[in-house]
């Protein structure tokens, strides 16, 4: 996808903000949002982040090493324009996934996405992958406690019927982002659900 195609999509879908996202070393998705008025420049230049940002833990602490507390601007998150999507779950928002680069835009070893692409490029075959997403629906009571969404048994039509409307909303949102849901079933645990996504390169 080109920059011009992204800008056209932003106008046609009346997006106000676009998220520039990267995955840190703990698997947490982080980033910032660009206003559409600043988007053209950010699609070209990316966004500078503090050297410590890729080293935040899942508890939002920086790992205990003074070399990761360096100055702002040590890394740049550079958007992969082909990853642009309009987000159906966030009104007036789009998103791109970014690679972490040094200030000269060279790949860096701390970027898990860059490393994965390097490994895949060395293989003699095309890798296709998918995921089975398992999660729970719960209901929050007035006192703040949560209870299972339902008490249906594993793989039962009762569970399918109870969760039908929510599952259809999730399937629609995923398909709008280019992910094809192949299967759904209510799982073993109370309120537990599973979606199987079709494999892709």
C-alpha cells in the first residue's frame, strides 16, 4: 500500500487518528496516535521514541540496567505501510504496525518483528500461520465482582445461542481487518470461548 492510498482511505473513512504500533520485548503492543493533519509527515518519517521504550516490562517498569535510560530519539518506529487497516472497533481510527530502527533507519537487533522477517527470509519455504484465540466472557456485577457469562457446557448449542450476538460482532470486526474466522465454539470453562483464524502467509 502506498502513502497516497493510505491518505485516500483516511479521507474516505473520515478517520481522525492513525495509530503507529510496535511490539516491545515483552509482547506488549505500544505506540502513539497521529492526527490525520500530521499523518503524511509521520508516514514518511516515523516517530522517535526514548531508548528505554522497547525495554519496558509487562508491569510497565524499565528493566534494571542504566544503559536503557538513554536520551529521547535513540530509536525510530517506522511504519510498514502495507499493514495499514481501518479499525472497526475504534471509531475514526486506523493503524499501522511499525519496525523499530536506529536514527539512521537501519534495522536493530532489539526489534522482534525485524528479527522474525530476517528468519523467514532465510527459509526455503513459505510459512503460513494462524492462531486459536481462547478467552472468557464475564459479567461485572454492581459490587464489582465478575461472574461467568453463562454456565453452558463444552461445545453445546446453548453456549452458541447465548454468545451468538457478541461472537457475530467479533467476527465482523476481525473480518474487516482481513482476518477470516474459520470456526467458533463455546469451550470447556464457564463463559470460555474459542475462535479459530484461517492460516495466512
